[in-house]
């Protein structure tokens, strides 16, 4: 009886301590992102994927993924009639992501995008 | 052996109980990983109800810790707040470089218009150098009115230390009259209630119950300036601050204390509608007194009998005027618009030449920075005004345009 109580106490204690010590504050963001079937991105389309903070442009040159994170301080730029605008500090970008005016000093970042064997578009953040 | 097992088991159970108790006391965690830092922080666990501080500082991008400091992973209040910069005000000048600085933020180059911290630290609002020089001169501690001392040592000015002054009056000046600069210990009373550092002007004053408003703005109302200005006078006779004794009930009387003449636009507008950012925040150079940095005159906007006010047509998307109009969008300003400009080249971006009135005598449209109100006005040029072109100080305008109070 005593042995059983001791073993139970030890197991409970070890279990809770293990959970406490094994706490992870936040998972790292995924390095790649499945954007879904490429057929969802027809030729000539410009489709935002908010959860990946990216816009996928399907042009004659193929698929282009532009990050919607402003290269100035990291706010998410908004799509406007003629390109992109940062709501935080007023930087603006042309439709192809090139810098129109600051305070940002560089264009929107172009991210690697590939079509998988299964026909899905895969976005690589790094 | 059995005895040791009992002790170990008991300790493990005790530890488990402690952990479960702590978890029960801990609120459900709200995590945030700001884009700028990429480091998780748990401040929103307790502060989720705070409004966004400004459009330029969204919490998803900045988080809290990059400005406020503090322990990002702590959820126990004392621990979380233990390393905050400047207490509740990270813009205190003693910590502002760490909180608000950075070349992409507010301590970049003058060319990029981001040298705010350097300009403010050398401004008279922070150094109080003009008042210190004048009072030291008045009591014989220095031979001229050249600024040599500052509240804090900066750019060749040494820190003013009243305890090292021989004159009892200067010692009293140090005790009684240093309540206005940006690092000052405030006088007691809600009329003096404000923050220090950048927030002295750019954040609403704390409420009377001590709670604060989480906000940064460039739409600075006159009432914000009045927490320091127009609250009374310092007297060299007894080296004391004498609060104003009237109790104004309207803006006309509240704006300025009743010792001076002024015109309608001097109280209809807010202080920042006339006084420029360089006047208020400094231009990066040290000045001996307020008169040297304060250069706006009536003619800056109204011109004279023989000349129109200076204007400038915006040519480029990157110009300062457009940046300022973006931050405080009281005016829809665009490339090609003609705005007023000061003699030092500062854009008065909120005053535009009205396009449909481009004729012999133009008309200008001013949008007040604090309220966005649109006000049209014409220049002196071509009017029946008797103002002489060589008499441009406000007192000459007051001869005809002073308002009765």
C-alpha cells in the first residue's frame, strides 16, 4: 500500500515537473507554406494569401510571390489600385513590388515559390 | 532506503502541488510575436485592452517590449515590469534613445528627417539653457547671456547644479523654478499634469485618477502646451513660481494668461498651427534663448504689403511635407500642390494655396493640426492694411488686430 502511494506520488510529481520543464513558449513559424493547388492561381491573377502575408502573381514569367511585410519596419502593406501602401509610415510600392517612395529604402521582398510534383504551390519563407 | 523514498516522493508531490498552484494562479497566456523582434512576449496577457498607441506603431509589428522594455516572458506584474524603461513612460529623455531611437526610427539622420531625439535633447525645452543663462547673468554668476549650462550635460553645455552656485537666489532658482523642462519634476495640480520627454507633447496628460491614455499623436492641442505654458510666471524678486490667479472658463481666456495682446488667429488656432517643429522640438543646434529659435512671425503666413508669403510646390513623393501629412492626415496633400514655407525652408504642409484661386491676390487654406478645421485666409498683399514692411513683429499687427478680452 505504502509502495503504491509512493510510486503514485513520484509519478504525479515527475509528470507535472516534466510538463513544467518541457514548456515551449511558441512554435517557430514554418519555413515553407503550402499555398494549395496551382490551378487556384490562374494566369493573370494576383491573389493575396493573408495567412502567409504574401501575394501570388501569376504572370507570363510564371509565379511570383511578393512578401506583404514592409521592408521598413515590418508592417503589413495593403493592396491599392496601383500597387501597395504601408499603413504605418506611408511607404508605397509599384504593382511589381518595386519601391515608389519611402521611408522604406528597398522594394518588397520576392519569396521563393515552386510547384510541387502534386501540383501545389509551395512558398519558402527562408 | 525506504525513508529516503518517502522524502523524495513527498518532495516531488510538493513540487507538483506548487506547480499546479502557480498554474492555477496564472491567467490564460496571450502570446504575441512582433514582426520587428521575432521574440515572443506575454504582455497582452494583462494588457490586451490597451488601444493601439498610434497608426505608426501597430502592436503586431512592434509589440510592447521594443519600446517599453520589461520582461517579455513574465506574467507576474512586478517581475514583468521590473526592467521597464522610464516606468510607464519610455519616452523619458534619460531612456529615450533605447526606447524610441534607431536609424529607422527617431534618431536617424537629419537628411532622413529622423533626428528627433538629437533635436529634442538640444532644444531649449530640454536644456532650459536660455532661462538658466539669463538668471545666472541676472545674479552675477556669468558675464553675459551666452548659454553655458543645461538641465543635463549636452553638446558642450555642462549640467546646471544649483548647489554649486554661490548666490542664494540661484540656489532658490534651482529649487523653485525648474518645473517646466522636459525632464522636470512636475508641480502639484491637474493643470500641470503631463508626461515627460516626447510624451510631454505627444501623449495626452495622465487623468486625474492617475490612469493614462495609451496614445501618441502629432495633433497637439493648445491645452497640451498649456500644461507648461501660460500657467503663471516666475518672479526673480522672490525666485518663486506664481501661478496665474484667474480661473478662465473659455478658450479665449484660457489660451494665454491675461498679460498680453494677441490676435484672433493666435487663439483660434492651436500653438502648433503657427509654431513649427523646429521651433518646438529644436533644430539640432544650441540656442541662447527662446527668441533665437522662435522665428515665425505674422508675415510668415500673411506676407507683407509688398510681398506674398513664401510658397513651395511639392515635386517628389519622398518630401517631408507629404510624410508629415501622412502622419497627421488633416489635409489630402499631393505632388503638385503648392504650400506655404518658412524662411528657414520648413514646409507649412497644412497650409495650401487654393488652386482655383490662383490669381493676383491668392487665397490660402489652413487645416488646423489638432482638429482638421479648414480656414481660408488672404495675404496682406493687395489689401488696405497699413502695415509697414519694415515693421513685422507681432506687436505692430496687434495695434489694429488685437482682440478684446
